[in-house]
C-alpha cells in the first residue's frame, strides 16, 4: 500500500486539468474556477457513498471512476445538453490505498476525455467514509434544453434502450451463491457492464433535443416507475405503458430465473440503466420514426401520454398504477 | 426525535427554492438546473465532514448551516464576485434528528437570503457519516475577477481584519477544562463567533475588485502562512510580512494565555478567519488609503511584495520563512 497525501492527489488532479478549453478562464489553483457561458449552463450534482451506492468488493476502481462521472453526464444527456466542465469533491478515508484512488482517478479522467469534458476544480477532504460528489456543467444544444415539464396529452412515450440490465447486473454481482462459482460472466456480460460501467446517452440526447420532435425528456436512474412518475407530475399528465413493449435483453429472463427475481421488477423498478425516457409530440410519431429510427434502432415506443395523473401499466387484461414504485436512494 | 425521510427534506428544500431570480431558467425538479450567465461564472466547491471540519457537540446546527454556506461565499468574495446560486449535497446518517437537519437548513437558507443567493439544486443521500458539500456560482463584478496570480514586485500586502480569532475560538470551544465552567463567553464572544459564524467579506471583496487598486486577492481559510504562500506561488513573488503590523483582537492574547498557546501560531497558522488577503498595486498605496480607508477602517497593510519566492516574517531582529506552515485539512 503506497502512502499518499492530499497534496499528491491535488497535484495529480492539477496536472490532469492542465490545458485550455473554450470558455475556461481559470481552472484549479485559485479560490474559484471561472468559466464563460455562451448562453446558459445546465448543472447537476450527484453523490455516491461507499457501501450504499457502490460496493468496492466487486466494483473495480477504474470502472467506478468512469461511473461516478457517467451518472452525472447522464443528467446532462437527459436535458439534451453537451457536458463541458466538472467539479469533483472527494471524501477519502486515510487508509484508502493510493492504487485505488489512482485507478479511480484514471477512470474518471478517461471518461471525461471521451466526452470532451474538463475537470476544473473541486475539493478533497479526509473522512471516515468514502464519498464522491460530482458537479457537472453542460450547455444546451440546438433550440435549447428539453425539460420534464413538456409532455402533453397525445404524445407518445419512448425509451432509448433495454431496461433492467443494471439492476440484474447488480443483483448478480451481489449474489454470494452465484459469485462463489456459477456466475456466467460471458452470458451475463452486458448486464454486469450495465451496472459497472453505464454509458451516458450524450450523443442521442443531443440528437433528440435538436430533432424538434421531443417534448420532454429525463434519464432513468431510479427505475422507470419512479422516473416516469416525475415526468408525469412535472407535466401534469398520465402515462400508460404497454407491458409487452418494454425492451430488455434476452439474458435478463435467464438472470431473473437464476436470481429468483421477477423480471418485471427489474424492468420497472430497478434503477441505474441511464436510458433516456422521452415523449414525442402528438402527431409526429411517423416523421420521428422516419427521421431517427434508422440510425437509432434501439429506441422503442413503450406507451403514450393522456390527461390525468400517474403512471399506469397495461397488461393483456389489467391496468395497474405503478407510480413511484422504483428504487429510492 | 422526529422521524424524517429524504422526501420530507427534498420537499422543504423545494419549497425554499421556489421563486424566481434573474438568470434562473430551471430550478430543482428536473435532471439539471439551468442558469443564464451575463458573462462568466465563478465556481467553488467545499466539503465539510462531521468531527473533522465541525464539532456538533458545540456547534449549533443553525450556525453550522450559516457557516457551511459562508465558507463557500468567501471563495466568491476572494475573487471580488457576487454570489448568485448554490447547489447542496447532503450526506445524512439515518439517525440524525430532524430538528438538527431543519435548524441546519434554516441557517443555510437565512444566510443565502442575506446575500441574495438562491438554492437551485443538489442531492441528498443516506450515509454513515454526516457530510455537507456546497457548490456556489457567482459572477464577477466591475472589470472582472481578481486572481491570485496578479501580485507584483513593489505591491503592498493587506488583510481585511483581525487574524487568529477563529483559531482561538475553536481552541476555546474544544478545551474541556475551559468548557467545564471557566470559559468567559462575554470576553471571548467575538472569538467564538469567528469560529461558529464567520462572515464572508462579499461587499468588501466587490469594492476592492471595483476599485482598480487591487492586483491579487484570496481569502484566508488555511492560515496566513499557507494561503499567502499560494498567492506567492501563483504570482511567482516573495511576500514579506512585518510581525508588528499583524492585526488581532485584544482578547486574543488573553485567550492564548489561558489556552497556553503561542499567539503567533493563532495569527499565522490557524485558519478559518475568512479575511481577505490582497495586494495593492505598486505606487497606489496613498490613493488606495484615501479612497477606501475611511469606509473600511479594518483593513491593514501587513507587508509588501518583492521578487523571489515564498513567505517571510520580519520581526525586530530576524527574518524567517513561514511558507505553508498553516493548517492542512
């Protein structure tokens, strides 16, 4: 275990943040950093706490570094924005290994680089509990940001890809029995990856925002049942989901069986898939399909919006309300 | 002990953040908040951890709420800026009393209101350890922000008021012997207040930035010896402090005697006074004094800048280097 000091860490962060970016006036090294806006900034903050939001026993630090940033970038994707700058606050126990911190930082810097986003400031403090708080600044693209408030009666309801994958991945990784030998890492690779290394839908979010077809958007972090309830509340509408249209990976059923879990719980109530959930304006579904489905074959219409309140799930013979049944963290 | 849920807390924060502000496009309730900039934004993040940065046994939650915001506003003051918006990340243990959280929030919202600054977003998570991360956005005023990099040979060196007060206040509050009965809360009122409820020098910072006389500025959070070393490093200059010019409250000597501490340690090496430390451009001292000293009698010239590196303290017969001897947290 290499000994480390806050000074070492700050020096590494400072080195990593050297260089210039459009709009960056002052980076790490002053009381504040300073950035110039072209118009408005989108801002989001998320905290991850050891043993609550992640499990170090199976989450490699490099992937956790990527995920710590990814979940924040996903908030920018959900507004249709372009991520620009990141502030990082690390609460670090003194007995945390330098190798762990260094690998975490490599992962965080790697994904920032992939999305052309720059680390410009933050704070590191000693603590008993490992905690990571990321604040991201992004800029709207095209006509502007897409909010949760824009869904209207007659709009159609869409998701950007399969649901339940991250929830199943976490359950597989947390299952002692499966971990002790019988976990099929090839079969379940995509599910494990969905939990360990989620991909923020930045390019798709921007494409949807620029398309002009989308009336509301958010990401799915707490599960479809809860997140869609937020959109319905913000837009004062009712959402009806058709159960048979919900997209999921074929191996999700095998995982659910091995885990003795209901596949519906994974799809509707497990969080962290970071898919985009959006509505397409009334009467524009055909144009939207012609315009986007060829290049974005993963997006799926799962239902529609009508007047009323709450989230409802339609199966063959029943309709039940599922508002806010997702994961609360 | 009142039972609380994150939903209760978020609802209180949401209610407190209702209303509009110039430049605020979207507040709490979407994936991101959105703010419009007039030009650039100043950004700073600070984390406070229970038992490391504060002691709940003697820090009333209302004052800690004020201080959690104040230390961030001080970073904006140090750039000569105007605070505008705040993001709040709270890591809250489940057994924390609702009364404590509620009083903390009252204090935080009170000081935000005093400085016309708005809470626009954040995150609350469950944790084992109480942690508070605040991100503040401000705007430069006048000709623009004042950086640490602007000090030049021949400039004079100033502080905005007495040093060592907060360090003595913390030591008095932490001293079991004094706490058990003999602590004179009237005599030491200003010292205790300096630790428990520091005042960010927002108006003075803006006045200094607008004056045109100031070449560099920062706040004193980690102690004069360390913070001045940061300015010297950033500006590539040497600072000489005259020991006899260092300002402190008269009761500081009495406190130091009772605490059996060196008064010089409190003045140079204890942090958290949140005074401004700034340099006045070469040859402009007389004009600066005529222009500002009448309305700001607390500001004091403590030394001057010359070529070289590091921070030096001049006493009657000696000069010693004191760079980076302050508090590291």
